[in-house]
């Protein structure tokens, strides 16, 4: 229900902002693309719309805040919250001999994260006596209405109406006070209106996540500071990747330059490449335990094949004219290796390195989910066991930001070191 | 003996399906030092194979290539090569590309600097020497390739359709440059081309090859390259004899092409 609502709101904002931008934001007519009449099908005419990106990100935070009742989102944008406060309803019982009596149940509903405070009411007169119930928001509560009644369910009494609306064992009803049903044993199951907001245990509001981030950055989590956790993950990735590159690149070169090496290693590389590194975790744990060695070896294996294959592709991709030209200019084999084959393979190697870093980052988080005493993955795994959804979310966001940062840095390094990529 | 001698070269490729292709059959040729020979022929006549054998990238099935008295056994700095395109090193700037040969030979910048800068000026690259090669136009890139080859001071320059990828105007300019460099440096040049005009304009000697098996069909000695040196190439095209030669060679190649087409039709 909430899911469908969120989806509808999302689609509505998508379309609405699209129409608004189309009608009210004029494209600058000075750039060449604006003068193209054919844009549909012309890939080069489709540049990422900045406004769309900004609105997209804002929308995510808006929906997140709105459906979690965040303080950061103005109140009028909040999705209807669950009922909180005092309410009451009248139930009607019918005893075995057909006598009917009414009594009121006073309900006090506490907001998310608050303790429902028990209270007393005056039971009043009649067969049925008034009750007092305290409950948390967005839950249903089974109300044993007859605890203080003169005629109980054991005596044949049963609820026949709530607030004047008939109810039966097979007939649930909805009144302004909420949803009512009868349990198999005849007790009242009552759920006050839930609204459309998420409970923090499913999805905490953004400020809770930020608050956690500040708290954990300040105090640490599970005996390590936040920077320690992230640092361990990064260290594992970089160490594993470096070892993988250190062995993988020469291996790829050897496979690209020697038929014996290629024949020897091709079956191994081609077999190992499609094996997901995650599938190696159990074996690595059996062989090397859950310490640093095992994790670095796992990441080494994750990057090794990618680096070997990209280095081989880099060597194989050299234009034969370049090699011929170098030989005709008097270069030796070593010089051709050093001045032609190696620089020529750099773009491919960088592409491989970007892929390998991405895979390593994913693998390290997964490995830490399985077993670790520090690390970003370990943080969210432990938090999930205590249902600390805000820490889980914080961890996911940090993992995403770092993964994105790694890719940006790799691209920057690529532009700086191999500016000729794709331009020969 | 000074010069390039191609002696009874034959080249047979065995195909995986059991048949064999006779790419070259008994090709013999003598090129004196300082001669510029252009090679024409329909596709499949073995001209690139011949060039690769002279460069030392391929070993012939029989026969040998002799340069300055010794047999060619592999690629060497004495035989420079200019490719159609894609043979520049993108990771080096223009000057590094041009100085590649001397640098690989262990020369210091003091030794190669003056010569390389001179060549950059001659080829009109003086203002571009610090540019990356991928920033240059196709014509400029071929200038770099020419300069790079000359900087190594080879005895023979082998050109495999060096101007084939250029537009008509750039091509005409570059033809003038090739002639100028040839005259200035006195190099022996073999130039493969698809363009009959280019072959006539640049070739002091012109070799027409025929396919299946690849062989020498006809050889000409032409005066137009000599006229073109220092002159206007377009004026050369109006020189007496130019049009007739062009028609004759075009017709020769047309006939060969038709013969090939006819044969394929027969086979079908």
C-alpha cells in the first residue's frame, strides 16, 4: 500500500517536473544542440539534463523525508502519519440470554519510538465496563475487553457491534476510529489509522541517519572509529587490487606475447574469470580464516583475472603498423615492449583497473558481511542484527559514496595518464 | 653494389582449406640508389606483400632481397616504412615521434636535435612539435610519419599508400612534399598507391603489377617526377605525354580488373 503510494508520488513528480521544465525553462538557443531539429535517435544530442538530475536527487530525499515524517521536510509535505493520541470507541456485547450492553474503550496511542503509557479509567456501570488500553502507533492491539466485565466471553458474551456498526467473527469493519476485527476467541483486534508513514525500524528519517553518522564518527562503533572501519575496507581493497595488478598485468603481457604462456594460462583464466569472487569466500575462509590474509587474497583473486585479461587485450590490441614502424626505425624487442606495447596497452589496463576496483569494493563489503571485526560491511551486518536500520542506511550510503569516489578518482587518473585513450 | 635488388621473389600462402595462393611469382627488380619507383596494380596483385618482403616483415618462399650487398633477413633501420595511417605513437608528442629512431639507436638529443628540428621545419611541423599526434589532422599526421622515417636516415623508404587516407587537396600538397623530400634527401623510395595519377606524378619509374599470380606486368620510366620537383604538380598534368600515359595505364588496369571479374563470373 505504502509502496504503491510512493511509486505514484514518484511518477507524479517525474512527470510534473518534466512538464514544468518543458514549459517554463527555455533552452539556451546559443548552443549548437539547441538548433538540431533531429534529436530523437541522435545520441550526441542527448546530454544529461542538469535540472532533471537535481530534481531527481531532491525528490528522493523529499519522498524519504515525507514518508518518514522527517523534521527536515515541512509539515504540509508529510504523508499522513499514523494516529497518535487519545481515542475511544464503544463496543456492544450480547450475553448468552440476549441482553446487550455498551461500554467504552479508551485508547492511548503513543508515537514512534515512544513508550505507550498505561492509564486507568473509571469502569462505569452496566454489565460491560469501560477499559483503558495503551498501544504504540501503527500496530494492532488485541483488546481483552471482558477482563472487567460482569459477563465474560467464557459465559457466552460476544461483541456484536463497534460504535454501532455490526461486527462478527468473519466480518471486519472500518470506522473513523480505525479497523476492527474479532479474533478466533472473540477478543477485539483494533488497529488505529496507520497513515502512510514508515516506521523508523523499516526506514528511519534522514535526520536519524545523519545523527547516527555524527554519533558514530564521534564515538565509533563496535570498538573502532568510523574512519577505522572505512579505512580497513579501503586498505583491503587497495592491497588486494595492487597484488592483483602486480601479478595480473605481467601475466596478461606474457599471454599476449607468448603462445606458450597463452596456451598454459588461458584455460585457468577463462575458467576463473566467470567465477564470482563471492563464491570463493567460503573456500578462502576455510583456507585462510577470517583475518586480513584471507580477505586480501580474496580481493587479489577478484582483481587478478580482470587485470590479466585487460593487459592481454591491451597487448593484442596494438596496431601491427605501430610495431612494424618501430622495428623499421631500429627498435629492439625490449624497446618495442617499453615504448610501444606497454604505453599502447595502458588505456585497456585502466579500463580493467576501474572494473577491478569496482569489483573489489563490492567483494570486500560482501566478505565483511560474512566475517570481520572491522569494516564497512561488518558495520551494517552487526547493525542489522540489532535492527539498527539507521546505521544500516548510513553504512550503505557511505559504501556508495566511497565506491563512487573510487571510480571518479580512477577516471581522473585515466584522463591524466592516458589522454590519448580512444583518440588514435 | 649500391642499390636495392629484388631477386626472383616468389610468395605462396597456404590457406587452411588446403588451397594455396600464389601472391608473387618470380618477381625481379633492380632499384638504383636515389630512384623513386611507384607501384600500381589492382587489388590482390601482391604489391603490399612485395613491400612487406622488402621491409623484412615477411620471408619470401623463394628468392631474396639484397640491399647494399647483403641479404635482407628482417626489419632494420636501413629500410624505413611509412604506413597509410595509425602507425604514430599517440603517447609521444610530435617531436618525440620524429626522434623515435635516433633515440632508440641510443643517440643523445645533442646528436639528433638539429636534424629532427630541421625535418620538422621542412615538413611544416615546426609549430606543432609539442602537440599530441591525435590532435593533428590526417595530413599533418602523415607529415609526422614522413619526418619520423627520414629522421632515422634509412637507405630505402617504403611507402604503403601513405596518402591513401587523405582528401584530394591535402593529397596534392603532400605529393609535392614527397617529391621535395625525395630530391633533397636523395633517398631510394618505393611507393605503393592506388591512384594512377599519383603513381605517374611521383614515379620516376612506374611498375604495374598483375594479379593471380602476382607478377610484374609492365614497367615505365617517366619524366613527370623530375618536372614536378620544385614545380607545380598541376602544370605537370598538362605536360605532353601525361594524359596519354594515364589513359594507357588506366586502360591496362581496367582490363586486368575486367579479366578478374570475368573469371569470377565464370566460376559462378
